[in-house]
C-alpha cells in the first residue's frame, strides 16, 4: 500500500513552511523548535517529499523550500531514515525529475545528489542507469531535469564515478554525454559539456579514450549563440591545456584565434573564462612559440580588459571621493594570519632569502571586488606574459601606453597605470630608459582628483620602488616619499590603504636611505593613527613595523621614541586580551622592540606581562577544552603564537635587560608546556623553539635548570616533515650548546643522528640545511670527541650548505667546530677535502685565530700527501678557488 498523507498533519507541515518564509526573528525561532519536534516523527520526511513532488496546488517557492528542508535532513541524519521512507523519497525523486517547473526540477536534482553523496551511489544502483535513460525522453523537461541532476552528481562525485567501486559507469556515461553536444536546446548542450568538464582535470580513463571526439565536438560548438555554452567550451579548453596539451597543439593556431575572439565576448562571464586561457598558456613550455605571432592581437585585448567596468565603479563607489569619516563595516575586514617566526641566516649579496617569499598580494589593487573578474584576470595574464616574453612585449605595449597614460577619461588613464604596474616585474629591464620620464608622471597621478587613479598610482609606483631607490635620492625617492606620505593622509580610505601598502614596500627597498627623513615619516604615520578607521589601522601597524625593520637601531633616538611609542601604547592599553587586533599590533611592537633595543626598556614591563598572560590564558583554555570539549570552546592558538613571537622580539631587542622580567615570571614553565603542543598547530612549537633560542642567548641562567627536560623534546622535534618547527628546534639546540659547553655531552646522542640524517636528505630547504650545518658544527665545537667520528657522514653536505653564508658569529663557531673535529679525526675528511677547501675559501675575512686553524689544516694535508699528489689534487680546483687559496693561505 503506497504511503498517503494525513490531511491534518499535512496542514501543519504547510503552516510550518509558510511561517518559515516570514522575516520575523521570533517566528523563525518558533519554526526551528517546530522543526525539531516534527523531526521526531519518521514520516515527517515523507510529507516533505510529498509537498515537493505531488502537491501541485501549492506555490513553487513553498514546494521548493520543502525540498530544501528535506535536503538538510538528508545531510544531517539520512542514516537514521527507516528504509521504507528512504525508498519512498528515492522513488518520488526519479518519478518527478521532469516536473514542468525549472525550480522544482532543480530542487529535486539537489536532493538526488545529496542522497547520492551520502554513500548511496553504491546502494542506489538504478540511479545512474535510470537518469541516463531519461535523457532519451521526448519530453524536454524530463531530459533537462535528468541532465541537471547528473551534472550535480558529476560535480559532487567525480572521483567515485571514475573508480572500480561502481563498475566504471563513465564508460557508458561519457559517450552518452558527447552525443548531446549537438542537441537542439542550448540548456541541454550546456549541461552536457559541464558534465564532461568535471572529468578533465582528473584525467578520467573513459574521457581519455574519447578525447579526440570530445575536442572535435568542442570545436563544432565554437560558434554557438548561447553564452552559457560558449563559457563551458572555453572552460573545457583551458583545462585541456593543462591536462592534454598534446592533443591541442595541432590545432593551436585556430584555438588561439578563437580565444582572442572569446576574450572580447560581450558576456563578461565568457570573456573571463577565455581570459583564463592566457594565464594557463603562460605556464606551458610552448607558450613563447605558440603566442609570438599573436601578441599583436592579444596585448590590446588584455589591455582593454583592464578597464574598470561600469558595474565595478558603482560597487567601488568610484564617485565617492571622501569617506574617511565613515566607520568600516566589520565584514570588509579580511582575517589576518600571523606568520610565525622562522630563524634564518644572512646570505652573501643581499639581506633576505631570495625566491623564498611568495608575493601573496600580487594584484591587490582592487580588493573589495575580491571576486575574480575580467580586469584582475587580464592584469594577471599580462603580468605572467611579461615574465615569459620580457622586453619582447614592449613594442606591442609602448605605443598603446602613451595614449592610455595621458588620456582625458580617468577610467582609461587608470587602466594604463595598472598596465604599467602589471609589467613592472617582467619588463623592468626594457622599461628602465622610460622611467626617468614615467615616474614623475606617476607621482603627479598621486594627486589626481579621482580616488581610484590615486590608489592605483600608489600600487604601480610600489612595483618600481626598487628602481627608484637605485637612483640618487633627490631624483625620485624624495618626491615619491613626500607624495606617498600625503596620500597616507588622503581623505579616501581606499587611497589610504594603497598608500600605506606602497609605503611599506618602499621602506623594504630603501632601508636606511629613509633615516634622514625619519622625523617627517613618523609625524605622518602617527597623525594617521588618529585619523584611520578600523581596517586601515591594521595596515598602518604593518607600515610602522616595516619601518622599524628597515631602519633598525636608527630609530633609537629619544625624539623618535617620543613620537612613536605613546600612540602605540595607548592602542595597546585600549585593546582587550581577546581582540584579534592585537595580532598586527603585537607584530608591529615586536619589530619596534627589536629596533629600539634599550630604547624600548621603559615600555617593556607591561608588554612582557601581557604576553605571558596571553600564553597562560590560551594554555588554560586548551587544557579545559581537551578535558571537556562539549563544555568549552577550543582556544584561538594565534594569540599564544603571536605572544611567543613578541617575547622573542623582546628577548632579541633587550638582550640581558630581559633577565629581571624572566626572573619574575613563570615563562619557563609555560614554555615547557608550549613545546609539547602535539596538536594540529605546529606553529605553537615553532614559535616556542624560537623563543627558547632567544632566551638562551639573552639570559641563559634561567634556561639552564630546564635543559634536562627540554633537550629530549627538542630531539623529538627534529622531524623535517614540519620544516619550520624542525628549523627552529635545530637553531635552538645550537644556541644552547654554545652556552652549555662541555656539559652538552650527555645530550649529543639525543640529537646528532637526526641532524646528520636531515643534512643528507634530498630536497631539504636551504634555510634548514644551513641551520643544521651550523648546529652540527657547534656540537662538534663543544664535544669534538662525540661528533668527530661521524665526520665522513656529513662533511660534504656540511661544506656545500655553508659556502654561501655571510661571515658572522654563527658561521665562525661552526667552522671552529669543524676544524677541531678534523684535528680529532683527520681521516674523516680525506674523501671530501676539495669541499672543505671550497668552504674555507668562502670566508671573506675570518678572525686571525680561525685563519690560523684553516692554514694548519690545509698545509698539514698538503704535507701529508706530498707535493706531487697535492699538485694533482689541486688541478681539480676551479681557477677562482685556486687563486683564493694561494692568496689567503699560500697553498
């Protein structure tokens, strides 16, 4: 007997559905309670499917809503549905997939895929065959409804469909979908392509077997009049470019011609999909060869796509010039992530690690439209193509640029400035001759009457900051800095934000070149403090922190401290312990403390205390949460991480002055707990080990009593799976061993084998290799007898990883260790002596006694092997190495 609804119950369910469409919150709360009551009855779900599929007298929104509530129930507790209810729902779905209403068909499709993704593809064997069968229906609604459901299943379960678990249904489905590429209805054609598209990236075997048919069918649809179809064709070609470029190469010329057209499609969604093609092509080795002949057409199209659309300008309130007094809405503020501290070494030729910091904020020029759009995609494509073609791009661009940059219409002028910024990285060499003329023009654009022109000029100028700083300061640096500082105080919030970010970039490039202007810079940044709304304040902290990093101890002047510290400390006192704004402020203070050093002393006590409190609170909360997860919330570990990093900054900046603060707090106990945080957040351990190393350097007497407990934990964290944790633990061990001296002996066995393993691992990041080498050298320095026997196992990678490090204390102690170990076990280095020679030659000026150690080892080796063998041996040296050793050590 088929299930039938009871009239009175049906009326109750309908009343519930009506109420749930009411905007009133009290009604909504009552609806939620009612829902929970009804869900106690097993056949409540029968009523929901009945309203969706059979109650044609009701209005569509109510029927659809009934289906969506049912979908949520399926998601939450389908496994508890009685089997007769589940079967009834499945049957009703398949019988009504061809409902005349598009809304109801779509709702049923969503319901089907939700059931399918609950593991039911395996236990609903008739689903796929039946849907595929229904595609042949003469009735358009049935065909469209089935295709809609199939498309959702393909999106949700593409991997499962291509597995043996279901007996490979794609072998039937994909050829079937391909037949529908020629269907007379555009909606159906679009569904068919969208279904097949789900299987490109995963390289489903059934698709690979039919790849040529697929590509031919796509080409046949190239001229389709329906924009949804064109969009799906473009999407398919972009993915095929990544996965099966071999199949596209023979047709590349015509594909490029097609994509050039589509990138100018009147429908922006189609143009955006097509524009992705250039981004993807730029990553392929064939890019240069394939595109060279088409740049003439492509460049103007991309440049044209970089204009703001009318809708963009409305959304960005492009006509609102002054908005600085309007408070920010909280949802505009993106969450900030704190990047934990990683200890790195200085390299030859330049301060930072090249190539390791990824630019997250590439085209951050119009952030509030954070959705990807044609403007952003075109700019990104031009950026990557500039990196592929370099100067060869300029003949196609320069003639256009002149017209854009001086155009009377601000929208066009703005796009020209964006173009100039997008090519900065790739075409820098070729742009240099034009910069003396362009930079002043851009600086002038900083005063444009349109806020969107002022903000993009900030961004583009920051992309050329490196060149600006390489010129005499009066030429461009001074005028640029003067104007950027004015923009930091602009009346428009977007301009303030762009100027602050650009200024931070300029600070990183200019470093101590800024020292003469510090007073002026600080006046501006401090004035902005009183002026900024919430979102930009967070960016301002970053600009202040970067300034401190860039000028270092030059900031430690009473007049500067007087300007900078009061507003920072006022903010610090204003923020509550659970306020996320503490993150950027703590990061900023950490940089300031490191720069001011003793100048920070008057402020350090409250800052130190609060950091300890933050760590303590977070640990306590984590403890309560682990014992009673249902009663307590998991803590936000970021508070603890940022606080640990600021304590590191204090220890590094204040050095020995931190002693009394450490003495009066329980930081060592807290640190012991943080180091054992074996949870999902390795950053807690990462920051703990950085702080341990910094405290070891600053006030070892407080650390020493804990060493016996700490060392085993450090040993277990020498696991290169967590690169940064391992790196900081390694560094801390090296610092500890320099303080412990011979007393390090009992702990060598806990760490040495892991360190030797790490230094020999392929693909280990440079920073970790360097820190590992330093620590092995230091262990050998204090306990040569224990470490020297292992020399042959690490000497070669040890030498190669330290040859590019600048002369400094860490390098000095590590090389002393190696020399002492060679004294203990000279045979250990014989096989790899050429590497040792090369590492010695990397020193610019070692201290005298270290130079003597090198001299003795080199000459000792030469005497040991005899003149003739030495001659043969030194023949293998590269000429530069030969020269250096002869000049410095007379060998």
